[in-house]
C-alpha cells in the first residue's frame, strides 16, 4: 500500500484520468472534475494539520488581542516573545496574521484611548465636575453640581441651587479643592458657567489646570456622566423631590451610600471609600439596614447574644 503515498503514482493517475475525461466529456467539464478531485484530496490529506493550525490560531487570538490592547506600543515581535514565554509554540507569521485581523476590527473609541490613558495617569490628582438637573413636583428645576475623584471614584463634593452662577460655581470648586488638597486638574465640559475670566483666574489661584472636553462629547467626561446616570437611575427616578431642602437630604444620603457601601465595577466591586469583608460566626445573623426608605439596603453580620 506504499504506492498510495507515492507522488508520481497520483501524478500518472490524474494525468490518465484527465485524458479519459477529455475524450468522454467537454473540456470545461473535464477540467472542473479534475479541480474538484484535487481539492478533495488536499482537504483529505491535509485535514489534521490544517485543523490543528486553526485551533491553535483561535487559542492564541484572545491572548494576542489582550496583549495588544493592554500594550498598544508592542509590535508583533514583542507579542510573539511573550506568547512563547507563556508556553505556546506558534510562529511569528501567525502572530502577524492575528495582528492584521485585530487592526481591521471596528474601534468606536479610536482616537479617544489616548485621552483615557492620560486621565488614568493623572487620576490621583484629578477631579471631574458637571451639573445634574433635578425636577421637582412643583415644576421647579434644581441644579446639582457634582465633583468626583477620578482614581477613587469618590464623590468629594455636591451642592444644589436653583440659580447657578459663575461665582457660585467657583465657590464649589474651592470647597472641592479643600476636600482633595492635591487636586491639580479639573475635567469639565464647555458649559458657559465653567468659562469666563472669573473661573479662569479662580482656578489659577487654586493651582488647578482645567481640562476641557471636546464639544458634544460627553464620553470624554465619562466618570462624572456615569455618576449622574447612577444618581438618576438609582435614586431620583424613584423618589419625588418636593423642594431644594428635600433634594439636599436625598442626594446626601445617596452619596453616603455610594461612597461607603455601593460596589463599583472599576474598583473590583469595592466601594470608593473601601469596604471590608465580614465573616459570620456561630452566633451571628445577617443584619439589614435601609437606605433611602428601603430603596437600597446595607447588609452585614451581627452577633446575636
């Protein structure tokens, strides 16, 4: 049976088969039949190696994708070296094909990643601020100015007014600066109340550099926008607000819950202020404490006498 693996045997067989088909059928049919036969033989004899190569390709693909996204400055050679050190036997050409496929992927945040990298680098020294509108049952509109610390995601200051002005905004910035003395950057949008000589001179006196986001681009200030969304979805959409004093009370209670108890995905499901893990004892039971009248709850272990 060794002749089945002989190259010249198959060459002579295909040649004679082609001549036979050429005499019996039109040339187009004969050529098509030979091509189908060659394609079937290739797929049969190369099935195992090709399948293994495709399996290895898709095993390496998510690893190379993560390496490229986490290290955008790395090229194919650097990523290939890391993958080899992870125990995978793969060629450099395979890594290049994976990177070519990655480059063709749609990236909705293309051009924004450099902004996010810069903000993450200065997150310890940066705050973000923005207004959140609150509608009352009486038809009045309240404006809550919120400040969030980028690194810890902690709400450091919030105040509410009916008629915001540049002087009032500057006063809130000063109070937020007092909460975070090492704040040197302030991310803000292009609201008219965040501009002007009064705000510019006030920020300069405080030693704060303003970072203005592009026009109509709320995702550049995603940290404070996410907070505003959480405040609406988890608090204001469920509690009717009657007055500015009532708004202060409700928002303050939610901020306390947000900072000390609510888990945050970017903090590995920890709270911005840090929340310790409690463990039960033989005589303990789960204690439940209401927040905002039962809209949310805080759970912990309590020893029973």
